[in-house]
C-alpha cells in the first residue's frame, strides 16, 4: 500500500478513536461504617457528591466486626466506628494513615416500640418494661456492637435488665428490624435510625438519659492502605464541615464539644 494511503488510514483510525481522555479519573472511597449511620451517611454522601468528583461506597455493620476485619487489612479506605476506641486501637497497631483519626458524633440511645404497642414508654421510660411485661427486647449484640454494650448498661442502670428476654441483632440496625418484624416487642436502638424517613409514624421512642450509659463517642479513621488518600481526606473534611455537622445533628447525633 502506498505511503500516502497508509497515512490516510492512520488518520481515519485516530479520528474513530476520538480525542484522548485527559480528564482526571473519578476518586473513590470505600467506607466501613457503623450501622447507626445508615441514614446520616446516605445524606452526607449525596451532599458530598454534589460538589466532588468522588464516589463513596459504604458497607454498614457492627463496629467490632469491622475492627476485626481491619486488623487483617480488609479492603476499606475509611472506618466510621460507633466507638472511638476501635480507631484508636487501629492507630496503636500502625494501621492508620498519619493524622487519620477524627471524632464526628456522640451517639444516643432510645427505647423504641411499634405504634400499636401497649408499652407506655413516653411516661414510664425503661420502667415500662416492668409495668407491662414483654416477651422479647431487641438490642445489638454487646459482644461486638457498641450500642449493645450501651443498651446493657442502661438496662442495668434502670434495674430492669432481667425484665424481658433479650434478642441480639448482629448490629443496631438489625435490632430495630427485629422490632419492626414482630420478632421482638421493643428495642433499645440508635436514635439516628428512628429519624429515618417513614419511621416517625411506625413507632414511638423514649430517649434514654445519657447518664444511664457510657458516653458513646463515635470516631473514625483513614486506613494506612487507603487507595486514594486525597479522596478519603476530602470526604472526612466534608463530614466535619459545618454542612456535615448539620446533617449529623439533624439525624439525631450530638456533636462533640468544640465542633
């Protein structure tokens, strides 16, 4: 084939391929998050994506379970825990990025019952578990879920730990699902989950006084093996920004002092 024809073919092929893609690849952040953040993180991510070319993929579960997985370098870039101690322990083991830790919220507990329940939780609080005996009370598994440990502390503080049989959810979200499905008559769950759209008319909540359980300081960290440190830091910055804090507060979290 003549040289001119070869050149023409090359130009046609180049035109078919179109211009070279010089745009910056999308950033991506893989997040392991405590189950109580199910509602709040959804809103945080939606607002974040409106102004950032970064995708955020989240897996929800028990903080203790995620901690065990992260000790083996599970494929996540960030960890949002319902107990700040887990990120601290990861940092102590050298598994976090420099200055990766942060505190984002204070969790709150509620006693939640279906709207049709006979429990007078509004007036009696946790004592309603004694006044109107129920078969099953759902809480997160205290062996690995911070909300489960806090629920046990609240029950003991109120003197009603033995008032009903406990049903353990793998995490606090599953504990709430047990109540919704009828597998449990009531549950001690995260206030943030009861603020989800459509939940208001499905049940009644009594906010348990903070003096009845250990302070639930929630924190997170960026892992040392994060694939895109800049993307992870950008998402952390948004969560801790005034817009991010406002979303967390609206979703039922207290804000750390000085935030």
